[in-house]
C-alpha cells in the first residue's frame, strides 16, 4: 500500500478502521495560531535589538540640534558685541554683557581685543570679539568609545571697525 503524506494509507472502500479513519478525516491544526505567537516574540526581539540604535539616533539628532542652536547664538552674540564695541570700544564690560545678553549659553567665555589706532576719530582701529564654549553632547560616552568624538569647542569671532 502506498502512503500519501501524513494522512494515512490508501485503502479500498470498506477496509477503513476507526483509527485510520481518525487520521484520514482529521484536519491539520491551523498554523496561524502558532505563527502568531512566534511573530509576537520575533517582534519583541527585533524591538530589543533596534531600540538602542533608535535611541542613539534620536539623541544624536537632539545633540546636533543643540550644537547648531548654540553656534547660532554665539555667532549672533559676537556680532552684537562687536557692533556695540564699534561705538564704545573702551567699554569691555559692556561688550561682554552685549554678547552674554544675546542668548549665548552661560558658560561662554568672551574676549575682546583692539588693534590699530582706535582712540582717534577716523583711525584705522578695529575691535574683535571672540566667544568660545566647550560643548558636551548627551551621547559622549558612546561617541567617544566608537567614533572618537567627545567634548569639543564652539568658537566664533567678529571684527568691526571702530566708529569713534
């Protein structure tokens, strides 16, 4: 007698017994139920594997945004300080306050330098305002370990001719 899959043997009509009838007539179990349980577990494993990378990507995006905002604020601050210094070149405290009051981070270091003849009217004097800040990203340990990127400095300067 020939076997056909797992559904029993081929028999002539009238030769079936109760045991072979059960095998021939029973339907296979639905596989969807087993696959559903497996796919839930598979989804959990995939999420566990990809979640750290997604979080790192999100934190990296936030870090890049923070760096960009800080850089723009420092750039605008040194411009405002140089603009104020072009009319008041001897007021170093006022120049520093003009930079710091323009929205730069509080730990920004401001330096003011003069060059040329800025004490006489129509002189060739210039004023340079430099602001720098050490930036520490959220993802410092990971970036340092795998990419060698860690704490870095943001630095911007602006130079204007003294108008007095």
